[in-house]
């Protein structure tokens, strides 16, 4: 379906055309008409399917030609990276529409507080915010949300996983009761359906095929002992000089540092990114990676969702993600927008059970690549591996530790 079939405002269609888009993705085909009709909506679509444009385009259509200083739309997201990404997409699509937006998130040096306060009091058309930071402003008493017409919860499952339930419910108490509510989630577990019933009114539901990597992703697994991982990473990178953009995910900040040091010793253009860095540093590193100044980015799972980096050739899971759904989001960093890519996961003895859960979720067995001879033998695939659940904390829905709700590291 072509975008001009949605009867969007001409200036918005011009912006879409200028960005090189002609045909809508499946989530856009279904969501845009539903949102334009004014319905509440719950939509399930994985990363890389175009869901951000699915809600931004109808919202910008509503705002085109509107002359008001009141905030019209609030978009809540789980991470600062996603807030920045969505704000950038708004600016790209709305450059001819005279629509204003601002992203509100924590982690900076505090110099942006005044700018955020001005937008919240004088009114930007669209506010994109992480819950914790927005709560900090709401607690000051000057936020003006009396004219909000559209509330969007993006990556709602992630927000609940992080523990933002209470913050979201508090934010909702500041909004008009009459509004359009749109909820987008990559997965649809029971907790999301329960959450939706509290917020949405007679919603339409869109559920695309869930939790499966894009068809263009070539997936593979290496069975390795832990001490074989870093040498194998070095070999994989050396064997792929044509890969100009490589993203490596690790489970801990310590491992990020170790991987970066090892790759730097081979004179690769590599940087690491984690929550230890200031927000400005993280943004600069991402910019260098996007512009191909940095060939390899090593990251903790903070980047598994919400970062729109195109044309990544190779994604490597140095560690298997703890949640099977996170595998889909990590792998989804490559083969975006109908391109192709490679995703490799390194599995040790204790991660085999995690890999089994991933294969159950995606409905296919991932090919186990033989370990090159120079690395020696790796572990044998075991259908009943040792349990990896020892000491693992159980996630709770809607509960947070007592204390300052805006203190989350994910904010």
C-alpha cells in the first residue's frame, strides 16, 4: 500500500517522499487508518517493522496546520536512546509542518533542565519522555498537560520489565480522561493485556507475527567455552573485512571493556558503550558508529531496543540474552528495512538452556556452526544442559523498590 492512499496531508506526503519512502509496511498499513479513525489501539510488532512511523504519521497529520501553544501528544518510552530516536524522526518528518517536539530524559549533566521546563510549561506539540524524568518535572508542579489528546506508550513491554508501571499510572493521572491511547509492544504477554485493559478504551488490536527475526537475518550459533569467546570474536572480525558495521552485545560492562581492549589491540576502529558513560558521550559514540567512523560497537543490552542504526552487517551476541525476547531485539538490529544481515551467538555450557528457549520462541532451530579447528574443541550441544536459573531474580509486574521512582538507571 502506498502512503498517498492514506489521504495524509500533502506536506506530510512530501516529507515522506523526500525521505525516500513510498510503500507502507504491514504495521503501518493496519495502524495508520485505525489511528486516523480515532480508535484506541494496541499493536504488537517487533523492532525494525516501521512501528514508529505507524503512530507518528497520523499524529503529524492531525497536527499539520494546527496553531496552538498547548502540548497535544505525549509519547512515553523506556529509554533515553529511544526518546532521542523518536524525536529525530519527528523532526525529519515534520520539517515542513511547523510542528515542535522535545525529548525529555535523564542521564545528562542537568544543563537541559531549563529547556525541558520551558517546553513543558509553554507547550511543545509533542513531548517524548522517559517516565522517571517526566515524573521529576511533574513533581515540581508546573507541567501543563491539560490539552493532551494523544497518549502513546512505545515498547510498553519493556517499560513494564524495567519497573515503570507505577510511574506510568501517576503520569496518567495528570492527563485528561478523554484522549486517544495507543500502545505498541514487541511482545504480548498476559501482563501487557492486563495493562492495556487499565488504560485503553475498546481498543482495536493489531498482532503481526511475533517474536521472530526478519527473514533476511542469517542466524548461527558457535558452541564455545568461555575462554574461547574473545579469540573467536577476533577471528570473525578478521574474516569479514567487507563488513563495515558490526554490533557486539555483552551481558556486563566489564566484558564490554575486555572485548574493546582485545579488538583495539588488533587495530580495529572499535568503541564500547554502557550506562557508565554520560549521555553526551553515548550520543557521540552512537553518532560515530552511525556515520561509519567507528566500525565496531560493543554494547551492553541498553542498545538492544530502540536504536535506529541502518545497514548493520553483523550482530554478535557475546553472551546469550537472559530473556528469549531480547534475542529477537538484538538480532533485529541487522537486516532492517528488507536488507540482509548476519547474527551470530556464542553459547557456552550454561547458556544452552537459554538458547533452547530462544529456539522455542522463534519456532526454529538455529544452525550450530562447527568451531574452527585452531580453537580446539568446544562443548557438545546438550538437550538437557545445566540450569542457568540459579540465583536469578524473578521479574515482577507493577512493583518497584521503594524510593525515588525517577532513579532508574534505564532513564
